[in-house]
């Protein structure tokens, strides 16, 4: 599996395989497991998804750091990828990068379930 390197490529792959709705469902499932009050509508536009996810990650980093860590654990974002991010960046850029890592990991789950 060739993992996407940016948000647009990820959405393109999900649309090509008709798995975008399953990606949204997986996100909703994991946010619910993490007790984070955010549910995406199945018909959400990709750009809106990106903005809402980015905003929520930013809010979690700033205000509820333990919930943020719990979310990363539940989604199973690789610790090495989180540590590889430049933490000296402002929180806005960091949260954008983390939001993409979350989407990428959720995409892996959906893709593997679809393939096997």
C-alpha cells in the first residue's frame, strides 16, 4: 500500500476506491471511543472535514492535552511519526500535521479492511 503524502492525495485515493464514507465512519467511531464530542456527517465535504479535524486537534492540544494523547492512542497514530514532527512550530501548524497523521492512520484501517 502506497500511503498518501498529503490530504489531497488521501481524499483522491478514498474517492477512487469509494471508501470516503467509511473513512468518516471510522473517524466517528474512534472519536467516540476517545470520548471526544465530535461527529462528522457522512456527507461532509473533504475541505470541511480537514478544517473541523484541524480545529479539534488544535483545541485538544491547547486545552485538553490528556484527551489529545488518548485520541492518538486509540487511533494508533505511530509515536515515531508524532515525534518526527517539528514541535517548535506554532501550534496551528503542528495541529494541522497531526490532523493529517490521524487521517492517514484512519485511512490505513479502512483500506486494509476493504482489501482483506
